C-alpha cells in the first residue's frame, strides 16, 4: 500500500500540537505547507515560528487560521509538542539556519515532521539527538515504493478526477481538497488522494510521488487508486505541470498512474513565468488543455472539465473579468474555489458521475 | 556530475573478465544486458552462465560474440574475475534462484556487477560475504541525484539527438550507440549519453535515470548534457515510451531533460502489445510521432527525423516491405541499423548539423 504507514509510522496530525517553522516565509506561496495545514487542520496548530513576523496572526499573513499567533522562539509556544517544517523549497534541502531550530526542538523533547527531500531522520546530528531524547522524526517524503503499475482490476464506476496545473504552487492540492469536502457534504463517498508532502500531512495518508524512484511513480499511484476505488469519486492531487522544465516527468507518471476520467486545470491569475525560473514563460491555458487531454487519452478517455483559477493576487473585479475571459476562451466552467466557492466545479464533476450514483 | 563515479566507483569494464549470468534468459530481449555487453565489449566476456544452454555459443543464441561459450557452472570459466547479472527484469528484483550463484561467485573472490533496482550492496548476506572476501559489489543503478534542472548555459550548437520508443526493449540504446560510433568514424566529435544500466555498463558513465528520485530526473539528464556539450553531437539513450503505462514519466523527464533537436523513433517490427503487458495495445507510430513532437516542443523546437526499426524477428523480404511501408506512411527515413547499417539515419542526423560543422 502506498501509504505513509509503509514506513512504520503514520503522519496524521490528530493529537499533535504543532509549531510550524516558517522563518522568513510566512506567506502563502513559499510557506505553502504551513498555509495548508493551518487551513485544513487549524485545531492542531499552536503557533507559527517566524522571528521576522512576531506578534502577527496567521489570519493577517496567510488569510486563514484566525488568531493563531506568529512567535519568535520555541519557548513562546510552550504547549507545542511537535515542530513541523512549513516550507517546501525547490530541491528540498534544509535551509542551513534552520538546523539550530530543529536541534533545539529535539532537545526540548519535541517530535519533528519534515516534508523535505533531504531526510532529517538519516542526518547523524538530528538522529543522534532524537535517539538521546526519545523523540521521533517523521520524514513524510521517505518511501520505499518498488511496484510497477499493472492496469488490472480498475473499477471504472469509481470516478477519477485529477487536478492538473499550469505550474507548481497554483492550488492543485487545495482544489482537490475543497472538492472532496464539498462532495462529501452532499452524501457522496469521496476520497482525497494525496500525492505530495503537504497533502499527506493534511490527509494522513498518501504517497509522496515526487520522491518515489521514477520507475515506480505510476505504480505507487495505481496502488492508491486500487485501495480507494470503493468510493464514488476520487480527487487525485496533481503535481507540477506537464510543461514544467523540472518536474514534467513526475506530472506524467502521476497522470498515467491515476488515469483520470476528468481533469481540472489549475492556474494562478497573473503568473507569467515558471515559478522560480523567471527566464521561462508559462504555456497558454488553451495549449495545456490540449496537451493534458492528448496525454491522458493515451490511457483512458479523458477531458478537461473545468478551470480552477487562483485569484488571490487580484481584486474581485479583476477576478470576475478574468473568469469570464477564460470561460469564453475555453468554453469551460471556471471558478476560484476559495473566492467563489466550489459549486460551479462541483457541478462539472457531478455531470460525470455514473447514472446509478446520480439517481 | 551524473556519472557512476559519483558513487565512488567506476563501472567501466576495461580490465574485467566477465562471466554473465543469464540462466534461462540467454536470448536478446530478456537477456538484453548480456546481449549488449557481448555486442559492444566482447573482449571482456569470458562466458555466459546458463545451465539450460551449456555447450552453445553466444553467436548461436544472441547473434553476437562469436565463440564466447555458454557454461553451466562458475567453475567452467575459471579465468573470470567478475560476475555480471545479465538480465533487467521489470521491477528489477533479484530472481530468487540467483542468490546462491551470486554468493558462490563472491565466495570465489569475484566482484559482482548488477543493474537491478534491488541493490545487492545493501543486502546483508551479500554485503557481509563481499566484505569477508574483500570483493566489490557494483550496483549500477544506485545513485544519489538531488539536483533539479535549470535550463541555463545550454550550448545550442551542440546537436542533441534522442532515441525514443514505441515500447521498452526495442533498440533505443543500440541505435544511439551505433550512430555514435558511426558519427565518430566520420571524424565528428560525438558522445553516447547513457541513461540506463546496460548503457552505463557499456559506456562507463551515465545516469540510471529510471532509478533516480522522480523530482530529479530532468536535472540528472541536464547535468550530463552540460558536461558533454563540447561535442558536436550527443546521442541520448531513450527509456521506455511516452505512452508506456508504467514508465511514461521516466520517458518525459528524460525528454524534457535532454531537450532534443531531433528524435529517432524506435520500434520492433511485429510487436503489437506493450512488452510484459499483453492486455494493452501499443500506440500506432504515426500517433507517437505527433505525441513526441508535441511534448518535445514544449521545451525547444524538435522533430522526429527518422524511424529505427528492429526487424530481427522477420525475414529480409518482410523487413524490406515494412521499411517501405513506414517510409510511405510517415515520410521519414527508416532503417534497421544492424540489418541495413546506420547510413540512412546518419544522413538524417548530418542534415541537422550546424553549417559550421558541415563545412
């Protein structure tokens, strides 16, 4: 099973009291992990740790979390029992200034949860300190996936919806989570299939596919589909972009592993260049609709059923203009699931549900 | 650098005297690794080990290697100093009956070279035996790639040619090697960029990209391009297929990592279903030309410049008919680089060379 319990531990946050390290990154993009955990698991979050923003709240800086405070020292959140690293930098290495904070947390007897590619649990200094204090280090990306895909025993009556992107960090996980929750509230059995470290932290299971050995990405995804296809609908979190200069292989292995019936194309209004690679322009949405459909249809009949815009950087009026422009251009439903609510996208999904489920 | 010397050792075969284990698989497809090492490094091969084929020669069973014998026991090749595992099974695990042979070789004081995903060097029984006898275990696929692609400082005057496939095991490595050798014989500086375990065994460097963590596949390939782009032309070995149900992510990460100016589409005449997945049909060549061009052009202008057919299973007359049929259908040069020689494909590559190099 492609679950984090594979590694002998389960990273569900229930029962944890988190302080989330976001030093210098308490904002929604580079602090994506922190923002999403605050959004979906606020009851677990005691504070964020960022000495550059002390005294503010997560609501002020991230737009979610209400009065959860930003503190400057571990000592200022004495009830926290777990340090979570709240950023997911490209390349996934530990920012050097964070080492002292991680060590201090371990020495205070706190567990540590990390989604970095650089595993803390095999770092000699961290692992020795953790052993000495009897605390646990959870590397959410650590995995030992070694199964290829088989394309057998897939239950086609389970609707598979996959969020795909124009770029990294545009809202693919958030859209999948919002639609899963909205669908559940209508009495339909739905499951969010987490494929990245933040999604796994929120959902408590999943597979960190960007850290899986490349031959086994599709196999890891297929295992999750098989394990959860008793649901009416699966919302599979996307990764990267099919046109991403760094991560397109991850995106395609995931796309072909989950064989979506429907795709929701996610993008951020106003973004022009590849995130973190300013010298490379993003591809137009219309081109990406064609490319995603071409690639998905190599496996099963599939189409883009809607566009999820992330409009957080523009005004209400600008978002409305953009929404109408994209609707006209692509002839698809378009919404910002946070700003506008998920209803329009939910309808697009419901129209794909098998007759038996709709009846 | 994305070279096997990364791992503290160099797997070049020079100086080695190999016995290659192919038990029950002394044939060109499942015994691909053995066949390619015999084809390109015959001077290093003492014998093949297959108790089901004792007394025959590699020439009889594989069509290459002249009088290299098939033996039934390690003792029958007393001058061999290295055991190489000569198959590359899907999933990459050690066939259980081979464990005793590997241990016997170690206990005879032989080094072991393996291209499997399951690393022999971290197997307690093998590693303890190797330490006791002072021999080395080389896991060619073992790597610690952790660099993303940057898309900077690419020398566009270096022509990048990439072999791509309709399926696994159709000849992508062989075509790249044959064209590299043919180009070198014309006085052009050319380099074979190995991306799989067998290619690395033959070339002595490369990156086993199907065993790289998926986020870093394109980065691993880009590093090899940067390291060798002082050549006039690079022939980059392809992996899998863009339409492969298991490995398409590897294929796309590689394609976007090497950003080919030209692609050569490789296929095996007569193959109808995905290798090892008989329930799944292969995609037509014409569709694959379009899909590969669509995907490659997301990065740089690129086109399929020819088709390399692997016609080993059909007669000369059938191969000629097929060659002409595909030429007509696709309007591209077509040849079997072994049966027909590489000249037609070489011309297609030369027509892409910069004017300065052609002059």
